[in-house]
C-alpha cells in the first residue's frame, strides 16, 4: 500500500529560538492580535517570507521579464488589501508581519466593531457567529480579501452587551448606606403606666 505521507510544517521556527529581544517582540504581537500561540505568528511570518522571496527574485530579473511576472505577485497582495493599487514591487520588501496579521478575520471582526476584544472576536468566529457574505467562517486566521471586507457580519443573532446581575433584596439592604440620625423618624414615647 505504501508508506503514509509525512506532513510538512507550513511554518519555520526562528533560528535563534531563545533570543530575548525576539521573544519580547513576538509576545507583544501575540497579545495585541489575540493569537492563540506562537505558531500562528510564525505562519503569518512564513507567508510574508514567501512573498518577499518572490519579490527579491523578480528584482534580480531584467526589466522586460520582470514586467511580465510582477503582475501576479502584486495583484495577489492588492486583492488581500496588504498593498494599494499604486504600489510597486519594491514596496513588498517594506511589508511587516503586522500587515499580514491585520488581514486576519479575527482582526477584521474587531476593527469593524462586531466584537469588543480580540478574545471575544476569536470566540465569536470559532463558535460560528461570524459570516463573510452568506457563508459562515469559523477560522480566525482566515485572510480576508479586500472585496470580502464589507461582507463581514454576524451569522446568527447574538446579544453582546453584558447583562446586569439582579441582586436579592437582602443584598440591596446590606449595600444601602445607613441613614444619619437626623433623618431617622422620631420614635414616639409611650407613657409608662404607674402601677
């Protein structure tokens, strides 16, 4: 029957895995974009690395051949919304991982105001509350194209507002401040019967 296929990672780990400066920078990105683990960051970095490698290859070609091939790379990045329409092949080299992370569905949901935090955006996506157009998408790392950006919406009706907890009457009495002496009603004195 043959050997089972060996799956290859779609990302590569950094060369200096225990570099303190890199760890601090990656941790900051992980927190700000609400990533689950470093693997998600490395996947975005690998996508950027592929595009930049292709841009460097194109820049090494003669101008006539470069004109024919650069359209493919530029159109892909323009569809994703990472580059604008007037960008050149040299602009690809100035892209950062943040530019790729901004196009993730999780980030787009937060930027559109459909969630209050990155964690809430991730939870809404994984539980099936977010759709692009009419199609429900449950992958937070899905890269949203520029044309799909306007179609991001709630798939199911959901109440995001926090509900106020109803307190029991005993708790409200204990929480109410005691009335000062001047405001307390005067007690009526009853005469003592002599007897």
